[in-house]
C-alpha cells in the first residue's frame, strides 16, 4: 500500500524510542514532516540524529516537552501550533502489585498515558476540523480489554484512551477528521 503524506505535518508523542519511533519513521517515509517530542534534550537529539541518518531527505523537528504535565503540553503546543496528524503514543507501563500501589502512581500514570493525549487532542483537533482534514491515533493496548492483574493501573489508562478516542470520533464525525485507537500487544 502506498500512502502519500507529502505536505502533512505529524506529531508523534513518545517517539524517541519504541513504537513511537517506528511510527515517526513510517510517517516520514510516507512524506510527512514529523515532530519528535520527548522529555529530555539528549533523547530527542539522539532520535533526530538516528532518523536523519536513516532518512536524510525527510523533514524532522524535535521538541523537548514533558507532555505528562499541563506545562509540557503547553510548551509543545507553543512550539508546534498545528498538525495534520497526531499520534498520541506517550506512555509507560510497569509492574506493580495492586495492593502496594500508591495514589500518586495511579495519578502519574493517568497524566502520562491519558491526559497527554487529551491535552494534545484538545489543542490540535479543532484546527483539523476547521481545515477539513486530520488524523488522530491513540496508541492504546490490548491491556485495555484484557486487564493484566500485574498492571491494573496501566490497563485502566488504556481503557480510558479507548473511551476518549471513541467519544471524540463521534464528536468529529463528518468533519473530514478521524480519531482511532490501536491496541498493540506483546510480540
């Protein structure tokens, strides 16, 4: 399948490594200019160096911003005012026994895995709707529907992402913009 995204700007949160890095590469190969946000300057610089070496003709930009916080999300929005494609991939998971988890661990995970995508969608989707074209993808997980007993807090955040994506897809229906979620699992 040939996907042509020349002239489109994509933001892929959490794209300095892993799934996000692979998505950023794929979007660049399809012709999109790709913004690589990350929490630390070294990680962003390393990802940009790798991607530019791999795809020297592609257009990459880096932004240092911790999207797990309102301030970091605002910093990203201030540096990249609009986008045609938004991939909400920022997130993490860790094993932790349910009875030992602190409230702060639940809240921190919710801020990163859910609210980072909510904040980004609130900022970028209105422009997509106005222009009549946009694509938003939430990278959820199969843990959204098969909650792992070792990571109940993680499964909860991935279920919340599905709810946000479903509700927003109804909200923008018929505007030329789409919102979806994908549910990767272990390989």
